[in-house]
């Protein structure tokens, strides 16, 4: 895999190059500005671009627009600082086609910075490889409302013939490609959506607050970063804060509220979709809808299983053709835990129909 690193800082080009080239079968090339990067993309075979957010001639989002127009098959990962302004610009880039982002290391030492960022680069390299694999072997598209299951359901898993009659909550899990997927789904939901929506998007602190702010601008519902001790209400979207697990618990008075946990990461993630779903499964809901969207890995599959074992659940997975990375939904489908497999553009209308809103 050939990785193009675009950063005006020679120090960060060195850090990113050393971290990436230390991975198996990865070769790096560098560019100090956007014009050089675009020239390299035109002249060479590039499999992944790591793109700095701020550069003096043209910033990262501007260069991203040209890459998406002229080289749409090349995934781009933004390399961002962790300030509020950086996070806001980065999330805008994710909504406009960047596959993912990685935060810049805070250390001034090259050695410690390389060690700190290598796992993030490994993650996005793996995502780019998985994305390339699925694009190289496209599946035949299935009808929008038909479940696509390459394996028979495991013992004990029962697909529902129809959604539960009473639905109390919508639970969403998403990772790589999530901001773009959420920015398409949430604005399409009815303004009188009758249940709370709780989302785990794999992201570090600061970025989840910026994500909530950006989505709130375009969504007819109220989108906030979830506070602890908060009771989810209808028409509200709660996003799990980065760096903490978000749990749902029912108190002695029968009221469900949010709770944070600093327990170890699950599937290398905190917040984890499994943690949210597994705690929701213990809340005694009359019925729920789970939605697993684009993302690497398998976080969410165990949580969907826990929900199906505990309460009436309608499970939706995003289909392979519209995922940035078909990992998390694939884990649900391969386990036979999906009741529907839908294209991204079909999800909002389907949710409105499931929850009986126009």
C-alpha cells in the first residue's frame, strides 16, 4: 500500500512517515503542500492520503475537494489537532468525503509521537485495505428491504417477520464514515420523531461535541452530546461523549437515564456500541430499533444479540455498497442478526415508517 502524506511541517511529515512505513507492506511518499500532492496523485499510484487540515497555501478541506473530484477512488484521512476549531473543520471534511481522521500527537518527541500515532495509522490503513477489497469484489445489490445474509443464522437467533408493535427507542452504532452517514440520515427524520435516539460514534473527546453541534444545525431534532444522569426524551438525539462509555440504566422509580463509565475499551473502543446496546437491553423496553452503520471491526454485533435476547428488537444494518467501510454491519449480517439490510439513502424514510411518522 502506497500512502501519500501531505503536511507543510517537515516534522510531522517525518513522524507520519516513520509511523506508517513501520507497518507491514506500507510505502510512504510525501508532499509539503496541496499542489505537490495533486501532482503526485496524477503521476503515481496512491492507495491512501493522509492530509493535514491546516496548510499555508490551501488548507486540507480545499485539497480534499480536488482529490474527491479527480481521484474519487482514493480514500483520504484528515490529520487534525484536537482543538475545537480543528475538530469542527475536520468534521466538515468528513461530511464531504474524507474517510476518517486521526489526531496529531501532542508530544514534541519524534520517537514518542511515532509510537503514539502508529495504532491510529494502522487502523486507517486497515480500513483502506478493507474498503479496497469490497470495491474490488462488489456484491449483487439486493432489494432495499431484503436482508442480505451470506451465512445462515447461528443457533438461537430468530429473525422477526415484522417490526415490534411498540417501539420505545432508536439505538445507533457507527464508526469510520459515520459523520457523513449521520449527516444524511438525521436531517431526513421527521421533526415529530416519537422516541429518543442514542448514538455511539467512535471518536475521541472534543470531536463528539463538535459532531453534535454540526448535526444539530441541519437536523430537525435536538442533537446534543449526552450528559450524565440525563433522561432521554422523544425527539432528542444523544451522542456518546468521546473517551467514555455511555450506558442506559433504569432507576428504582422506573426512569431510564444516562450514565458514564471509564471501564476498559471494548473492541479497542471507548465509547463502545456493545456497551450502550447491552445496557439498553437491561432497561426493559417494550421494543426498540437498532441500526449499525459503516465502520471497521465488529463493535455492535454482541450488543445487537443482547438486545434480541432481552426485548423485541428490529435490527437494521447498512448494506455493503453504501458503507465507507463494511465491517460493523457485516459482523451483524454474518451472525444472522439483521432483520433488514438497507442502502444509506433508504434508511431515514424507513425509520420514519417504522416509527409511524410522515
